[in-house]
C-alpha cells in the first residue's frame, strides 16, 4: 500500500494513536503539530510529485488554523 497520510493535530496523543493505527494498516504516515509546518509539508510533497492521499487536519492549530491552510491551498 503506497497511500501517504498527513496527520496535523496539536494533541500528541491523537497523533501518536492515529499514526500507530494507520501504519499498522500499511499506510505511510507523516505528522506535525503546527499549521505552518503542515502547509510547508503539503507544498513540498506536491513539488516532489508525492502528494498526500489524505490529510487529517485539526482546525485549531498553533501559528495558523486548519481553515487558513485550506484557504492558502485553494489560492
């Protein structure tokens, strides 16, 4: 399975649990607790033709919100 999932959440326990469960199912998982870092990871993945197949995105994040990330990506 080659699907790549990005987990963006400031709650460490959620990230850890979700990452563990997804990796157990064979997914490649990246994670971050910061909105700016998430945006950077998404842009870098697109530049390298390795886009994320799914992004689990918390709406209330440090630096920028999940909504702001979505707005930036749409622009």
